[in-house]
C-alpha cells in the first residue's frame, strides 16, 4: 500500500488534468487516503473552462460498438474496481475454497445487489451443477416422498421476494475493536436480491407432512455436502425453494441451480446447491450447527440454533471509501444507509452525529419490505467539523439496535456470530472517514 | 490483533443508566397495520405476517388454490439408500465397518496433516482439530494478553456423529467422499483419541457401528437451548421469548444518552484482494489467452496446495521456489509429481490423472513461475 502524505495531495490538486492522470498512474494501489485524494480532485474545484465541455469528446466523434458485441452484457470497463473483495485473514491460510468474499456496499445504490457482486461463502469451493443432472429429493416424515428434476420444480407456482442474505459472521472481526477501515469489510458479508421460487408449503401441502415431523434437514450437493437443520415451523411460515436471483438463474456462487431461502435467517441456513430435504422428529447436528455457527458465551456454554439476523443498520455515505473530502462548509448533503431485520420490517432509523449522545430521526425511502434491505436518508448541512456518525434501526418486532457496550455486556467477545451493534464512522476535519467504535471497556484485574 | 486501550475505562455506569432512563416512546410513524398484518408469534422472537385477501405485506399474492399441483415421482428404494446417508446422534445412518485409531493415524499423516498439522495440532492456517480444553471455553479476550477459547472436536463438538458424517461427506478436502467405511471409522477413532475423547473411561483404540453409539462427547451439555426430544422446538421458542438471551437489548434514547470512549483501529488489516480502489479508469490490459487444459487441471487438483506456500509446496508464481525445485532436473520433478515427495501426495491425490496430464500440469506450473 502506498502512503501518500497530505502535502503531496495539495501540490497535485493545483496542477492540471494531465498531471492528475500521472498521479493515478503512479499510485498502483490505493490506500484509503488515496481514495480521499481522488475525490479532492473533482473538476468541480477548477475555475477554468472544463475541456470535457468545451471540446468534443471521444465517444461522440466515433462509431460505438456493435450492439451485439456482448450477448450477455457486462458493466462499463470503467467500473472494474466495483468488485467483491477477499482477505486471506478471513480464510484458512489464504485458501479461497473455504472463504468469504465481501460485497462492495459503498458502490451499491438502492436495495438490489447485482448478481456478480453478491457476497459468497463456500466450504468446499463453488460447485458447478449440470442442470440436466440436477435432482431434488424430499422425503422422511412425509406421506409421498418425491424426486424432482429442475424443469419439474420450476413448474410449481412461483413467488418473488426481495430478501437480504447475511452471513451471521458479518462484522465478526470487530468484537474486540475495529480492524478494517472500509465499509466493504465492516459489513460486506451481506447482499439483497429478488429471489424467485416456490413456497415450500405449496409442495408440502401436496405431498403431506406427517404430524411427527418437527425438523427438516437441508443438504447441499457441493463437495462439503453443506447441511443444516431447520424447524418445520419456519418451513411452513415463509420458507422457499428458489431458482432465480434478480430475474435470472441463480449464480453458481449463490447455489445454482437451486437454494433454500429462509427469509431473515442466517445465510448459512439457506443451503446452496440444494439436493435433499428430509423431515424428521429429531434434529441432525451438522458440522455447521455445532463446530461453527454456535455462539460461545462467557459462561463457557454456547447458543445453538441461532437463527434470525437481528435488527441492524449501516451508513453507506459517507464511509471510509466514499469520504466527504470534497465538501465545503455549508454544503447540504445526504447521509444515506441501509437498515434490515431478520425479525420483521424496519420501522425507523435514528442518526447520531455525536457518537450516540443525541439522536435525530432519519427518513425511510423506497420499498419498505419485511426481511429486506431498507434505505434511509438524512439531510445534513456539513459544518466542516469532526463528527462521530451513527445509525440505529428499529423493527416491528419491537427490537432496537443495541450499542456496542449493550451488546457485549450480554454476548461477551468470543461468540463470533450475530454482531449487530451500532457502527460509528469518525468524520475528521479533512472530511476523511474512519471506522471507530464507541464503547466502554473494562479490563477486569 | 487489537490492543485494548486501558484509558478506555470510561463513564460506563452512568452512561448505561442514562440510556435506560430515556428508553422507548417511539415517535416514528408505525407501519400501516392494514398492510403489515404482523403478529409477534414467530419461533425466532420476531413477527409473522398474514397472507390474506391476495396480499402478504406490501406484496400481492396469487390466492387461487394450488391443490393438485403435483410434479415429480417417488424415489426408488435404491435412490433413497444412495442419498439418505446422513448420520444422526443416535447412530442412525452409521455405515457397517470398523477401523483402528492407529490405522487412522497412518491415513491422517498421508491425507490430512499437510493442512491440519501433525496430530491435528494446527499451525498451518487451517482449522486446529485437537488440543482444546473445556476450561478454555470460558476465556474472554477482554484484556491484552489473554488467551482465546480453544474450540476443537474434543473440547467443543457436542456429538461424535457430526465428525464421522463430515469426514464421510467432505474430507479429504480435495477428494470428498472417497473413504471406505473402515477408513471413516479409523480416521474418526484417531481424531477422537487425539482429542482425548474416551469410551467407558478408556482411550479409543477401535471404532465400529456398535461401540460408536457409546461415545459421549465431553462438551455434549455445552449448548443451549436443548433441542432434543419432544420439547425441543418449545425450548427454542422459550429461548427466543427472552430478548436478553440473545443480546436484543437495544433501547431508544434520543437525547443526553451518555458519552462513551472512542476506540480507533489499532493495527489496520489491509491485506485485501483486489486492493482498495474507487477510481474509475480503464483497467490495465491483461495478458489474455484461453485458459489451457493444463491450467484447468491445475486449478482443479493442485491449486489447493500450490496457490500459496502455506503448506510447504512451491507456490505457483514463486520464481525462486521453482528454480530450486528445477535444480533437480525436469525428469526428477515430474517423477516427484507423479509418485509424491514429502508433503506432496502422488499426483497431488488426483489418481485419475494420467502421467502425461501430470507432466502437462507441471509444465504449466513451471512456466507460470518464471
């Protein structure tokens, strides 16, 4: 990582466009301070005529591509930095078969995550399933066990839902304090998409669930045969078997061709590459509900079957990647963010500018749907002063997002999963944004 | 990685008091009750919504009958046998077979030690399988220098069935589902013995479908709510009824809620790929060219160990490491790749590869490391 001093930035700002390009070239890898620099250089700051307006532009004086150049369209080449990112520290020895990639939340608009940017966690690599060979078996405590091909499954009546998927380890690196200076790594283990498939209840009504069935095993067909136990009560409420993501086939990384969808619950429970559903009277004890995805408390005992992702929120502008370095005193600017709850629907979000001492109400905007990302907004007159900016969400189950201190007083520091406490961005005098935590720690002697 | 700052011991008590005092009184408009027909009765402590009059919250839903929608067919007995292969805590699904811990050790050294370390002791960046303790589960790293809880099979896992099931389905990592029942028992026996798990107070020497059911894991009682038996689901419901159980203790205070300390990043983790950037420019032209067959095979069978040097394998792209290996001459290096050497299993464990294919892959690896 190159470290660029503030002095360097000043001189670069005063030079012309050509030297700005050189500056970009010289800086192969951008540190967060370099990102801030890029924003400082916006042409808006120059008083001279803008060559982009005065002269004809390249793309206006040449013939464009043939429209069928990309039968499946791709983003503008200029967007190449809008990608999922990984860290070897969030994997075994940098092994990217069992690891996690993070959604670039700082680059997303609205509440839909494009399929190529959906966060991904795999336990034995991304499986590539031949849809012609795909089979789904539903059996156990049912009257009429069945096997379905993909085509048969897709004949069931479809419903679509906007739903978030979140890894319960989202933010797990930060129980003991902030470690990453980026929105992407602080909260990027989640995404939101429109999922289409059939309600599991629709199928079960036909094949008949026996009254003794209390639990369902959902098993994947990837190398690790990733599986989880789900209570039947959830299955009958809002569980779905889905085959489409934002209008097209589910991506391999998200479980092509079919995955389980348990709205609001741990993404790990929404088993990918779904192969088998078995109904039983007793739970199964899979690796991912014993060794992992259990939350160890200070008592030495651990919570198991820890399903719902609790009410949560994060401010997406400003953030470390998208700072306020180009604002001047008096500018009116929108503070924006995302709120979500696996327990229900977001009812409101409060914003604090002083690290949680005082709050004001933000406005919700766009679609407000259960177990889906909900956007919030707050108009703010920038004063050019340091801020500690926070958001705190509430849901219709009556839950309010806890502070770091409140959450850890109960959950301790070693539980790994389900961290939903309030996040804080420190906006410094220069408009740069930094990940900090407002918390009270006590080191018992 | 984070160092706790001792100066952070702040106004804790008073701040917390203030928070609870100002709690509640929601001033935001509640959701319209005719749209969101919510009842707080979900198993997980949340709400459920009614599907009524063609609506489910803000969604319209098709409320025509779906009765008679019926696709697929019944699975055959053999299909059920092939797929209904999970292993449950009561021993349901255990294969018939047996294996000794000593045989498991030999197998472990060959197939697993390269990632999980000798005796399962870790140290290679992959999960540690042995060596934890029940006492360590109470560890909290709330002060500098404190040790982490050590969650391993013997110290943490509640059921032995999980282990043999996982070994059967998911391991060896690069060739899942390749073990015979005897090998599964041998490997399970070995890992349990190394993890200090006993049967009737004695070290495990041999495991089979009968004595397996006698294993009681040391931390079996370490998990809650209790999900077993006819009350299982009700225990789960009771657990979620109390928000204190799972940290759902946030309160809505609007003013003078209390000030707390600010903790900044101690050692920032910057090892991210690709490096952070929000610049919008044209990407550097990358050397294009179709992915060769050898590269595909490499990705499938060799990359797992050769992508980095974490396991002692010469990493592809590491010029020095490959120059050193090539010092022996191409023939010897090919021979080693085919027959194995040190931590390198014969053909990287992919026994379905022909010798010629392995040689092609080695050529690709060498050329990619110049």
